[in-house]
C-alpha cells in the first residue's frame, strides 16, 4: 500500500514546487485563524468588567512575544498606545479589537485561498500527467493487449479511477501541513489559557483517532471492488452503444438492461457500504467532541470558581476546543480519501506497468525502405500460447509484387498479414525484410512505410479531411483532394453539405459502407506507402460500391509491394503470386492459372464462387 501511495505522489513532482509555498500559506492561515479565537478573551474582558480581566497599561516598545494571556494583553496595549495614545477609552478599545479581528479574518482567508489554489494547481497538473502517461502507455501496447482487456475497463481506469486518485495526492498536503498546523495553533491557544484543561483535551483526542482509524482501515477493499464494478459498467455501456443495432435487432434490450442493472446494483451496494463507514467517521468524532465539551464544562466550571481561569478565558477555550475537532475530523477524513485513492491507484498502475509483448530492442535501427523482399520464414504463431493459428508457414513477397492470400475463413490469412507490421511477434520462425529480422527494426519507422486497408474501416468523429489527414497530418488541402480523386471519393465528398469539412459522425456512421472504404483508401493514398496490406477491403460492399472501390484499389496498388487478402476473384486474379492458406499452413502457391490447373483447394474455392 505504501509503495503505491509513494508512486502516486510522483505524479505531483516536483513536490517542492507545491509543498514549500503550501507550508507557508498553511502556517499563516493557522496563525491568523487562531488569533481570531484568541480575540474572544479581550473582547469579553473589555465589554464586561471582570476580576482579573483586561487592564490597560501604556506600552511604548514592541513587547517580547509570549504565548500566554499577559503577552497577548501587552501586544494589544502596544497597538492601542500607538493608535490612540495613553488615554484609555472602552469604545476606542472595542473599535480597535473590531479592526484587528477583521484584519485577522482577512489575512486568514487570504492565506487559506492561496493554500487552496496551490492544492488545485497540484491536483490539475497531477491528473494531467497521470492521464498523459496512461494514454501513452495504452498507445504503446501491442494489438494483443486489447484482445485480452475490456475496452470499457481501460476507459474507466483513465477517467473514473484518476478522479479518485487525484484527491489521494492533494490530500497529502492537507494531512501533512494544514490540519496539523490548525491543531497545533488551537493547542497553543488552549495551553495559553489553561494547561489543566488542555491536558484533558490532549489525552482525549487520540481516543477519537483510534476509533475513527479502525473505521478508515476497512475502506480499502470495498473501494477497490467498487472501481472494478465501475469498469464493468463502462464496458457494458460502450459495448451497448457500439452495438445498438444488434441489441435492437435481436430484441435484446431486456437482456442488456438486466446485465447493467446487476452490475449497477452491486456497485451501489459497495458505495453504500463505503459511505456507511466513511460517513460514520465525522459524526462519531463530533459526538465524542461534544461529549468532551460536556465534561469540560463541569471540569472547567470548577476551575473558574477556584480562580484558576477567567470566565472569558473559559469561553475562549470552549470555542477553541470545539474548533480543534474540525481539523481532527478533516485529518481523519483525508486518510479515508487517501485509502480509497490508493485502491484506485493500484488499478491505474496495472495500466502504467503493463508491458507490451512487442518491444523494440535497445539496438533497433530505422527501416529505410524495402530493397528486395519480405519473407515469412517457417513462421508459427499462437494467440494463447496453446493452439497454433499459423503452422510453419513460409511466404515470400518481392518488392513491387502483389501477393494474394486466399483460403477458408479462420485459416490464418489475416493473422499472417498482421505479422508483417509486427502487431504480434511469432513464436518460432522469423519475419525478414531484405534478410534482416523484423525485431531488428524500430516499429515506428517500419509502419511509417506501410498502410493497411481492411474490411472494418476505422474512421473517427471528425471532418472528412481530418480523417484523410491521419495518413499524413502535414499534407496540404490540394494533396488531400488529389488523394481523394485517386480513391474515387472526391465526387461524393464535394456533394456533401459541407464538402471536405463535413463531419462524418461516430465511426463514420453518416456515410455508406462504400464511402467509408473509399475514405480509408484516400487516407492510404495520401500516406503514399511502399508496402500495402489489403484485408478483405471489398467483401462487405454492394456491386456498385465494389466497382468504385476496386478501381480505387487498382490505382493504389500501382508500383507498390502489396499483400491482398480476398475471397473475390476480381481482386486477386491479377496477383503476381497467390498463396492458399489452409489451417495455418501454406497449402498451395502459384499464379491464378497455375493454381486452377492443379485442381486443388484454390480451384474448388473458385468453383464455389461460380467463376469459370
């Protein structure tokens, strides 16, 4: 737990930037706040002529500071002498006390505000750094990580958990400085009034701490389970909103609703359990505080009667003691929040500490471009480490060639294509670029030379131009238009209500399937890659859209090294070489005519599609 806590504090670094000013602001706030309650004594003594009360004696030099009633009276006499001279007037003295009280309150709240703004800057900067680091880590992870993690849970960690953790960091300053300074300030005032009553208070306060500490200690595990349930809830929301057509089409609303309600009910139960313990801390400490005040009234009343303490002093003591319970309760509450934050912090570090299965070596070099060929040599691959999806497959793609991968669904075609941009690392064998292992190249420079156009077109809730520019963010508007023309997308773009600035909606839902695919191709054209991977790029399109997309793909394939995965003959029959993939193995290879002549798997696939 402590290790997690100290790691969370690292997000506030350099802490000295915040702790040093906060130390002074909190200290001055405590001093002036204490002075406000100390003013009760001279005000009451001035208003009511009591034995042993305030008596004016001119003081011409600044008195030595003493933490007792005599020292405080001497300071007030000095201020009065400087302001009004040696002639005492009760009305003037009360006016002076009023001005001093207002000034103390002004300074108290000024430094309180300065301390609060210091904490806010720490909170905002910490949250920003935390989210940046988490999102950066997520982007660094290999593709396989996202098949194992629920997307909603990752989203919950970056959004909900961070909001919980932020108070764990900021409350540290309050626990370390603000509350202790206030407690010390009130204790000093109380001791200055009566050490006998103060001794009772000092002995009583740890009892409050022990009782509340037991409650706080039991908060951590419900907090952690609560954050996990929140992640499950966000996952259900994300999946439901993404698949709303399926939910409606299968009349599955009740099924999804019951699933959501079950998770929401468990989350609510955990929150109530936590609130029951957390909210019990403050009333419990307040009840114990009132109980102590009641005892003090009896004990203190005896001291007043015996002349050990003045009536005004006793009232000031009661006021100070009633106030000291507030920072004590705050101190305990902050520990409860810190405890809850540590639980959320462990989930945050599960993202930050995650290691990608695909990492660049310390000696990785830049990929400068393909000169001869890409070779998958005796490659075997498994997603779960148990069942191989690819079994000892060997494929060669020479520079400038178009190579097609065909075969039954689930045979491993897409998996083979995903090994080329190194989305995954093979278990055995190797992927070679010009005879050099893919592991020897920097991933970013390798993918900089590639583009992927798949059946599942990924577009973002942005303008048409914004989506195309993902291929090359620094491209000009004219270059975007040229790429769109090559992709057969320019005509429908200019016909849109806002042209290239038209927003396409979430995941491009405002566009047809063919339009989305042509935007994806325009994005690839703009990037101008050396190596192109087409994964079932036309399989989900109608005949008219397929013709437009196929023409765009023909333009895109010119002069590039291409890997094409497709079922339809129109996409692959002109390929320089075709590999038939069957159950993760290369079953056949050759040109279209050669494979037809063999009468094997490829010929059967063609026959099933009614091609002649």
